[in-house]
């Protein structure tokens, strides 16, 4: 009996240690930042959205992407509560007097199949309470790509998250970094086939990644260098990873194109891929 009890205790301890390690990898840190990148040219990423809990915007905790004058795409794990606030037309978050900025209250719509344990279906829609002032050069909506980005495709990640791999430093100005999409085979080899679902993809570059503060933000394709292009497409949503800019672990993103039907239905045909 004593040996059985000790064996059971050992098994239980190993189980919880393994579970804790798994959760440490899968659990996103709300609010992740751009590591290894550089400052974006002001208002060259006019689709970028900052998500706040309160209107007095002392600090954002997630990012998002404007895809319609009334709709923002973000991560489901960013959906704290029923309501929130979206900051549009921002570059320097500490400058609240610049013309063209908008702070709009909105409502969260999380994907009904979102799994907080595996982070599958980590996508949400944020419905703005009033129209965003699109077309002023500082606020623009972009279209959604219909398919997963192909291997080695150049992609751009942006946000105000941490700029150091330990998450210790945050940026007041919008930062960006260029990464490349990786094959599903490599992504599953790194994280395990059970962790990477068909709704996810990986992207990375040496010493470059999203980090604390960037979750929910955009990873885009067909972008301009230092300038916004109408061809820009939303390819994915910053979702999770192991650390920030860890060379052995790429960032994991939601494949937005997998949710075109849900997006169309939820927005009542306002947003289509």
C-alpha cells in the first residue's frame, strides 16, 4: 500500500508539472510587444487598433485590425468582459491630442468554439458602437485573406507590445517587424502536432517576434514599405508562442481565412473575405 501511495503521488506530481509546462507554452500573456523590429512610419499602418479596458486609455492590453468601419478583428483571449474600447489612428500612444484619433466603445463577439486551453479558434470580432472615420489617411480598413500564407511568404507584424525578449520594456510608438511564414510541418515539429491545429500557422525570423502587448494584433501580407498599400491583406492574428523571439519557437497565429463564413454571418454580410 505504501509503495502504491508513493507511486500514485509521484504520478500525480509529474502530471501537474507536465500540465503546468504545457500551459506555460500555450497560455498567452495578455498585452505581448514587437521584439527585434523598428518604429513604423507614423500612420503607415492605419488598420492597426489598440484595445483598452477603459476609455481613459492609460495602457492598452491587446491589438486588433480594422476590417470595416464598424468591425475589428482580434484574438478571442483578448475579449475581457462584454465591452471594451478601440483606439484608432494612433501612433504615439502618449499623444492624445493629435488630430484624426478616435476612441470608440464596442462589444465583443467571441468565436463560439474558442478553446481557452488549446487556444484553437482564438478569434473574436469587436463591434464598434459608431463608424470609424475611414479615409482620413490615419484610419483605414483592410481586407481579409482567404487562405493560409504560403511557406516563406514575407509578413509584417505590428504593435505597441514589449520590445525586449523578457517583456520588460514597452513601446509608446507603433513598432513593426518582418517575419516569414513557416511550413505546417515545421510548426508542428516544434510545438507538437496536437498543439498546432489547422486553424493556426507559424511565422518567425531570427530574433524577431511579437511579445507582451501585441496579442490580437495583425500579421499582414502584400504590405508597403513605410507606406500603406490598398493591397494589404490580414493574414493572421497574433495568438501565442513560447517566450518572445525565441529562435527555437516561432510565433503562432490564427489563420483568419478559415473563419470567413463565421465573420460574414456575425457581421451580417458587412465583412467578407
